[in-house]
C-alpha cells in the first residue's frame, strides 16, 4: 500500500489531513480554531487581493503577501495561514519550527492570538513525509495560487457532489485537471497523497515520478514527457500492483530498497558468501556472535570468487552443506577482493591461492544456540530471479530484486529480536551549503566553527593526551616519557609508558613500538657513548645507556631540548580546566587536491633513526581529525571543506564514500574499542580505519562554477544540502535601511541595485550565477561601491558572460532596446563607422562596436541609480 513509509511515522500527518478534509473542505470551519473561516466569501477575497493583484515588486514572499492581504478581514488572513499549514504538511525538507514560524507569521497579521497549543501544530504532525525540492519554496506563491483555486472550485460544488468527489481519489485526480497549472504544481500530488494515502504515492517531484515510470515501464523519455499527471498516477499505481505481486508483500516504497535499487542511481549490490562447517570449523563463533549481539561489528575474511565485489556492498552468509542450512549472518564488505594463500593448508603448501574479501558482520546468528535465521525453506520460496541457494562457490551475486526480498525477510524474521544498542552519540551531520558566490557560505561555516570550540576544557586526560601526541614526533614522545619517568628508565618501562602506548594507539596500533623506541634512543645517543655503537646518530645527542641497560639524559639536554622539556611538563600536568580546545579542521579543495592530502599518502621525510631521507605513510587532514574524534567520543568534532566541488571528490574521498554514511559511522569507547559501525583497511598504511560518529562533515559548493562537475549521485545521497541565495534584506548600507549617501546630497539604494542586477542575470543566464549580498554587505559610502563594482562585480560578470560586453551592458542598463546609449554608462561603448575609418564601404567589414569599463570618476551616482531605474 502506498501509505507505507518506513522512515517516518506519517499517521499524525494523515490524521491532520482528514481533519482538513472534514473541517476545511467539506465544512466551512477551521483547522486551528473553532471559527468558520474556510468560507467561499473569504476565498473570494484571497482571489481578489492575492491572485488578481500580483506583486512583482521588492520583498520576499511574506512581505509581499502581507501587503496584498492588508485590506482583508482577520478571517481572511487566518484562512491564508491555514492554507499555508496545509501546504507544509508533506515537505520533510523544512524543519517543524520553521513551518510553525511561517504559519504564525501570516496568522499574526489578523492581530488575534496564535493557537500555538493546537495539536495540529505539533512536531509529529509537521514532520513531513518527503522532500518537496527547492522549487516548492521558490515557487511558493504559485503553489498558493493553485491551492486557493482548488479549494474555491471545490466550495462551488453542491454538498453531495463535493462529498462524493472528496471520497473518490481517482475522481478527484481527474477533476483536478480543470485547474490551471495542475500538471506542474507539486501540491497537486501532495493533496492526493494526503487525502488518499492508500492510492497515491508520496512522490511529489515531477522528475522522480517520470524516472520511476520510465524505469519500470521501459518507456522512453519522450513518451513519459507526453503523459499527463493523471496518466503518471495510473502508471505508478499499476507499477506498485505489479511489484507487490512480485515481492509478495505490500510494505514496499519507491524510496527504499528494493524498489529504490531498481530506479535510483548508485551502487547497490549484494553477495552470497558460503560457509561449510565441515570445511571450516568456526572456533570463535560463540564470541563473534556475542559481540554482534552487543552492537559491535566483527570483521572476518571470507573467500569470494567474484572480483566485482566492492567496498560497501551487502554480504549475506549462507550456512550450507550441514544442517541447519540458511542465512545466518549479514554485514558489509570492507575491502576490495584480494588474492592470498589458499585457506586449505595442503593447497597452500603447493602454492595455490584464492580470492578473499573482508566483511564487517553486524549480526551473526547461531541456529544451534536457538537464534532465529532464514531457513533453507524460507530461501526456496524466493524464486523471482531463480537465485541459486546451493552455490558451488562463495561469493555469487544476489540479484537486486532478490536482495530486496532477502533484506525484508531478514528484517521480519531476525531483526525483531535485536535490541537496539544506544551509543548516546547524536547522528553525524553531513551537510553542504550551496549557492552563488557571495551568499555567505564561508561565513556560515565560520559561524558553525563556534560549535566546535570549547572555552572550558571537558576532555578526558587520555583523549587529550592522544590529541597532543598526534602532533609530535616519536623523538618528542620518547623524550617526554623518559622525562616523566624521572630521567632514568629501561626500554621496557619507556615502551609501557602511557605517552608511548597512547601515541601508538593514535597512529592505529604500531606493531613495532619497542623497535621504534630503541631506534629513537640510539639515534640520539651521545657520540662518545661506550655502550651504544650506532652508525646513524643525529642531533640532539641527549641520551645514553648504562652498562646495565638503563637509559638516561646526558649533557646539556635541558638547554638543547627546551621544547621537549616543556612538552614533558605539559603532558604530565594534563588538560587545564580553562584551556581552549578547537575540535575542527578547515580545508579548501582544489583541482590538485588528492586522497593523499585528505586521507593518507606516502611522503618523503627525514628518518628519525638514520637522519636519511625516507618515505613514510603520513596521515592527511581528515585522518588526523578522525583520530582526535575517536579519542574523545564524548564531544563533537568537525571538518569544514570550502569549495568542495572544486576537487575530484570521488578520488579524494576514496573508500570514505562508504564510511561517511550515517549507518556506517563507527562508535568507539574512550579506550579506542569499536562498539558498532564499520571499519575498513586503508590502502597505504594497511591500518583499520573508521569514521567516528561524532565527526561532522560540512562543505560549501559554488553553483556558479560550471568548470567543475557537480557531486555525483552516490555522494549526493550521503549529504544533506542547504541552499543559500542572495538576500538583499541583510544589506544595511550606512543607515541600516540599505541606503548609502552618494556624496552629492542624494542616496543610493544598494538593495534595489542588487535585486535589479540579479533579476537581469537570472533572465540572461540563470539563478545559480546571481550576485551574492556579501559583495554589498560592507559598503558604507559611494567610494566603497565604486571599488566593489570595478574590482569585484565587473570582473565576475566578465567571467559569467565570457566578455560578451553587450549583455553586461544589459545588466547595468547601459543600452536601450536598439543598442543606443543610456547615459551615464558604466560599461561604455563607441561605434567605429566603417566609412569613416576605411573611407569606403568594404563588403567584408561592418561597423565595429568598442567597449570599455568606465573610469572610477565616470561611475557617478546617476550611473548607478540608472541601473535600478531611479533618478534624483
């Protein structure tokens, strides 16, 4: 049934829609009060003052609507607020608080108390059920016009006919075709879903509706584009009926697997791995099972014959050949297939190899311990793709439709018995701010930074030590440990010191810690040592070893290593209560930025032991901040990526494309033990790595940058997006109202200037290349405006229009309809007449128009006011 919505509880919203049907459409009552406001007369006033008197002037939606409704009665204003309430029921990409704010804004115009305690304004009612897209907001006035027309037409129907219409979904869908712009208005789809959730889908965007029908019917784009909204509704209904029969269930939705996998984009593959207990006795089964039942993941190696398996793919483990047979475990693949010695020792001895993948199992069931699992009988009932449930090898592909059914069966049979493990850590934020240049994207990032800066230190000592030790060399750490041990200690004592242990843990578990400590001590032993004969010694020479293997400081070690002495004291003291803490990193992507810069890569450095140039795997900025977040799971950390679309994001992120997903994020204890989530092996270091759940990722994206490809679909699914567009209302000028003095006794309206130029840019180019308010935000006088025009605005327009100067003149209003000058010009032009220059009419040449940017003194106040059509 189409009302099935697994990711949200839509019952309160559907109840609210039924309340609207009864009190707003069938009766003339009210949604939020006991008054009678859904009356034809009040709807006529909305038509008269809003629809028939459009406001094309300045101001946002609410400012214009307020002016239009000013002459109307309070009931009309309240009706407008309740219509706005209806329009906001479905969208899930608008926060509940923001919805209430908009409804209350309109209601306030009636000068009557807002019914804020109404049950129909609660979060559960306003949470929404699907994204309406940015177009729903930018065309809000069009949607409001459509709603008013729909309700007005319904109110004109006789009572019995109205009741019959509002109780027959297909009749209503057919009837709506008479309303202007029916096929292009998203509220049309919302209304049908709200009133008939068992008949119509929660798909409100035209693009998704067409893509789904195209994918399931095989019709071409041209054929789909010729279908009416009603015809697409019928195609969706028929598609749902077919898919419910195929899957044998009604609890399916086009926005979640398995249906999503059949029309959406991105990799969604699943693999069947085989486990024969006779061939491999699972000795740690009891412990591994217990770990997953506690919410942890267990990573194991399994043979995989298919080399197309990829990181992030779903894996199901089939217990086979020995009863009881069936699916007993599930997880995700965390390494690409790799070749290694055969698991059979005899074959391995002969040099035979096989292919493996590593799987992070999130749930392991043991039928012999009484756990639920998918039996062989359950599997044999899944016949849609003739899936082979008796494979001869491990690692065969599970077809998408079969994988979808398998997932549903697992959820129905196994997951009801799983108790959710609560980590107490909020869900991670993956957010990208996007919009034209100058709309405050970087400014918003800088404001977000405040959330990740602590004035008072609350971090634990262990977490703090890890963060400090990440930033220093092994020499510094060994020195600090020996200093803390009183200046004398054996290697075993140094190796076991908390500074050494925590640094090793921070680096992902150094298996050769003792050797590293030995090499560091020997490399910095005094040259005249009688006990250490080491060839590659390096300054500072501050260590020596006694005949009984006790290491100590020698020489002028305090004068030679003041920074290390300070480090030892600082680490011993621990975090200070009032010390500041920055829990973020800031980076800017560019075309040369790489995975090696962001995650990890091999770099030449001077070896601490030999002093020679060596190549080591060094962590990138993301890995460093992830380590800090892992060490301090009680606080939130962030990485801010400016100009995220200027880099090759897929290459920069690499396997992080999987790990940054919300359901793959890792939860760690302060000791570094993983409680849940996914980890995988990094290619350079070979270390296991996970992205902590307490690490947030923010980015900015410039929509005017057409030279860089936008985020691919796989990445778009992993981020939320927030659009920032030019807002002239935030420009204060010199007086707080958007005006500046022009130096000649007049004023310049900066807000009108920006809005006029942007209207023309939208017409000549598109909305993604408009000018941001940030260009004007700090202008306080006319001289400052001249600077911005000459040094920022005009060069940007040159880039936008590829130096098509005539179109730039149109933006500034410098030419008339026939190309004639409109003085005073900002982009000036002169015409070189063919006859005057050559002395005769040449058939290969025509008059030439030469352009130039006006000199600073030529950009007068009148030249600027001319742009937005004002004179003094």
